[in-house]
C-alpha cells in the first residue's frame, strides 16, 4: 500500500506521445501493480491552491474568492498534508479494491507540477520515459495537431507539451537520486526484456515473464479501451513494437523539421540524449548548422508559459482562452489549407482559361479552313460542271461525226446487198 512519503507509489512522467501508455500497460500487466489510465489527480489538487497568475478555474461560484479563503484557512504545509492524505486515500482504496500492492500514476502533464510532486511524495519512484522530440511532434501531427501549435506559434496548452515539457523534465531528472529513473522509448521497444527487468528492480518487484504480453490481459485492455485518457492506439498491438521509431522522416516536411529545430535548439536535443540526430535533421530541413541556435526559442516559450493565463481572454459561459487558442489554431490551419486550395484552383482556372483560349483559336482556324475548303469545293463543283458540259458537247459532236462516217462507209455494202437481193 502507498504510505504518506510515497513508498509503493510510482509516477510515470513524460511528455504526451512519448510512450508512457505503453510503459503503463507493461507495468499494469504485473500481478502486483495497479496502473489505471491517466488519473490527473494531482493536477486538480494543485490547481486548487495555485496563485491567480498560474491558473484559471472556471466555475459557477467565484473560484478566486474560494482560493483566497483557502489560503486564509490553511497554510502551504497544511494544504500539502491534506492533499497528501487525499491522494493516498484514493490510491490505497483503488489498490485495496484491486488486491494489489503498488500504484502507478501515469499522468504525462505532471511536468507542470514537478516541484510540488517532489514535496508531496518525496520517496515515490519517478520514471521518465523520453523519446526523440521529432518523433513526438510527428506523432502529434498524425493526431491532427499543427506544427504551429506544437512549437507555440499558435499557442495552446498543447504547445507546452512539445516545448517546455522537454526542458522541465530534463532539468528535473538531471539531479540523480535513488528515486528517479530514466528510460528511452527507443530502447524499450527495441529490447524490452532487460529494460522492463531493470524497471521492476527499480520499483522493487520481481520481473514477470508475461508482462510483455499486455494484449493478452483482457481486463487491462478493456480498462484502456473504455478510458477517456491515454493512447487508444495501444490496443492495436499486444506487445512492444518498433514501427513508430523514426517516423518523423516520413511524416514531417522540411519546413516542420526546421520549426522544431529552431524552437527547441541544439542544446535541448543534446540534454535529451538525441544530439546525434541533429546533423541529419538539419540536412533534411535544408538548413545550415549555424542556423540552429543553442537555446532555440525556448526563452520566448517560457515567457508565454509564465504569462499564459490572461483573464481578458476569457469569454462568456465558462470557455477558456486555451480552447479558443486551439480552435483558432485549427481555423488558421484550415484557412491556410483553403488559401492553398484557392491558389491551386486559381492556377487551374488560369490553365483552363489558357486552354480554352487555345481551343477557341484552334476552332477559329478550323472554321476559317473549313470556309476555304467550302469555297474551294464550290469552285471545284463549278469546274466539274463546266467540264461535264464540254464532255457532253464533245460527245454529241463525236456521235454526229460517227453517224455521218458510218453512212458513207456502208453505202457500197448497202448497194451490193440491194443487187444481190434483186437478182435473187
């Protein structure tokens, strides 16, 4: 069971689209581990007490007044104790229902509250599963996210997942402590057995041979299939696979690779352990290596993160500007697509008009040629009539001549015939 300091509690930390659902399924297939899909429990608890510059919570009551009242009622230490008790109660109740020993809280966006997480459960085990940032962005693109949203040009909460999320996790895990462990997604899927064994040893549980066949656990798969959170594509496979490694090469166009490199910067790739990809990515993006800044544009994104909540951007009926930003990004992307389509249609229309002009010119030439042929045909018909008349006239003359000569030539014969007839 989970104790107040965090023993028997595991946090899987990552950015979204980095393989955390896969790792959760592998651990959840252990007989002593309970790993429900993305609880988000501590994010909600943290937001209750955050300062008014950190978060906005929309409610039918005035949450800002409630927050101030809570600050007057309980100091940070007391609130932390209460939050700890609340979370432990939920964790242990679920463990008791499942008859298991270790609880795994897999919520990728806990990168927002890493210091508070550490203060709340100092002895909890924290596992960071990290992945090539280019593959993370490519995976998000396959789910409908635009590159502008992923790098923060069209700002939304999802923009922080693929920017400062990397940086915050890298900083948190740079401090090597017995409660922290890091694993690369690529290593896990390419050679799962030794890495899952190492994680089990880190947790303090024996490795179980069937852990890799999470797809055979029907109860686990049903839970993930019915969950609102998590990656439903996990259900397409029953074991770890390598199909998703390096997909950025096929899914990202040069402009998108360039945006990622110039936003994250060379240094972050190196800190994450993917510095060896920079040269290839730079070449695919059509960039000069000197065009990739060490820090990228992360300072700008961190400024956006610090001042993200702006109450002037709230609209009626409780809709947050984060949703507006996302919808706006989608509309901008749609508008860009329509503009591209319009340009294509205009170009096509110009081609059709040019083709139509060519056809009209050709038709005019054909009509002119036809008129000339008709005129020539008429002249030929007239000439033919003239020739026929001349032939008829000449035939008549020849006939007359023929008849005249025939009479003269046959006259002696006729005379002889008359004499013979008379004698007879």
